[in-house]
């Protein structure tokens, strides 16, 4: 079998997605997600101009070799644009191989290690009372784990809180919007949110929280310490991770579990964090981390240090990445939890899929490959629209991490 053609489908059914379709000379095809929120067309051009021409005629079963060809063969390594493009090819080939062998991708990754993939949902509110209500609502829907975010008093448009009662979706059409931030106000507020939550929802539900890279290491240490009585499942992205050693300071001060990695594009972004056991959960995604091939290696390395996975699963990862994460999470031994931020009805229509949610767990389904398709006619009705993530400034106007 040979790769006969490959093409891109760029669409915007409520938000932008870049999809790669690889077709073989036997007519079997595989789908890969190449979406990089706010930089979509850079990845599309990388694939179109520099990758697709190299794929034609290759053996689609040689996934490892094609991965190395695109990674080492480019000479220039790493970075989210490159790694998302490689991931799109890699995931499309795993999907295609599953279809060709008539088996779900989880069987190609070692087979089931569990019956379902524990997921967490996003709860949010403009204040504590609304956030409590939102957590309770998700528990009623069956979620066993819920991420809680609430508006910080005195901070305009806090991270994780929608502007007008709609489901939270950070990317907005047009140029980047601006939000304000105060670490001081947040640090005083966050423990009160979780104190209230534990009183209202009890001890059993897993509570998670996303700091979104906004604190310094010592501030994050203070937050982790102040949240200890409420035994969070994890504190996410407490500080930026370019300097991996920053996490040592947090680790030295608190037993609140730490998760990071949603912006990582390479195993090497996690190397020191994992081998020093400074984190508990690695949140690299299949699309931005270089595909299933790359994630499997990062997860296997993490397993040696008892670090588990907690893959990013926001709406900017298409249903193809969601499916890939579910196959991966069902198969690997050191799976921790999977983020689940449901897509809109329209997105789900453009990407019909076999995965499902029941009683706190998701399952990828048992269709051959990943079990996701794309309705290209419907997708064509929703062309790309420029959209960006917001930026954040401190109260004095200084640009800070969003
Ligand atoms: O802000 O995916 O844990 N989830 C997150 C996400 C990210 C967006 C960025 O595009 O932090 O909501
Ligand atoms: Co996050």
C-alpha cells in the first residue's frame, strides 16, 4: 500500500479546525488534526508546502519511519507549528492503519488497560455561588471530576469564566481581546472558592483547578499550600514551564498535586519535570506534542517516575484529537485523567464520531481506526475565520501570561 494523496480541510464550525486527510492507493483514508489555536494557517501552510509533497508514494504503515523523517529530516526541530504538523500526519496514519487492519487504534497501542477513560468537566461561575451551582450541575450529569473556576472579585474577565452565560470558549473571532489580571486578588480569593466548594459538594468528587501559568513559583507555592485542606486532584499550570526548575520551588512547599504541559510541543519540554518528579500529571496533547508516536514515548518515560497523563482536551483540539486521546488513554497503563470540554453541536456534526460519555467515563468506541469522520460538504459551508486567544494585562497595564 502507498500514500496516494493528502489534502487539508480548513473549516470553522463555531471555531477553527485544520484537518489532514491522507488517502492510500487502496482507497483507505486516515484523518489527523492539525489545529493550533490562533496560528491555524501557519500549520496548514507547513503541511501544504513542505510536508504533503514528501508523503506521496510512501508506505503508510511505516509510521515510526515517517515520524523520524519529518522530525529529524527537517533539520529544524520542535516548536508547536512543526510538531502539530507532524502530529496530523502521525494520527492520520494510526487512523488509517486501524481501518486497514480492521481494529480500533487502542488495540494497536497494546490493547485496553481499563474499561473507560475518567474525564473531568469544566465548571465555572461569575462568583462562588454560581461556580458551586455549576459543579453540582456537572455532578448531576454524572461527572466524577470537575474543574472549578470563578470570577475573581475586582478582576475583569477572569480565566475560565464565560462573558455571558454561554459555554466557556476562549478563542474569539477578530483580533485578540484584552483581559485584566491581579495575582494578589486571585491568591486571596481562590482558597475561599474551594473552601465553599468542599462544604457544598462534599469530599468525594475530584476537584481540579487551572492557574493558567499566571503565578510566580513562590506565589504558586502559596496557592498550593492554601488549597491543601481541599485536597485537589491537581493544580494546573501553576507557573510557566520554560524554566522547568521553577517547579522545584512549588514542589518544596506543597503536597497539592501538580499538572502541566498543555503548551508543550516536545518530550524535552517535560524531561526535567518528570525525571525530578516535580509534577504528578503530564498534560501534553497528541496534536501539539507530535502525535500518538511522540506521546507514547513521553508517557512511557513518565511511567518510570510514577507520573501519570492528564491530556489537554479543550475545544481547540478537534474531535479527531479527542478520539486519539481516548484510544491512548484506554491503552496506556499510567493514564491519569482526560479533560473533556464538549464541542458544539455544529462541530460534532462536521466531525461525526464513535466516542461517548457515560457516568463519569468516556469510551472511544470500537470502530476500526479512531472512529471519527469529517463531513466535507458541511465543513465547506463554514470557512476559516480569523480568531485569537485573549491577552492579559496586570492592573497597571503590564502584559502578562493569559
Ligand atoms: O486555555 O485550550 O485546560 N485547559 C485550558 C484551555 C486553554 C485553551 C487554549 O487554547 O487551559 O482552556
Ligand atoms: Co489549562
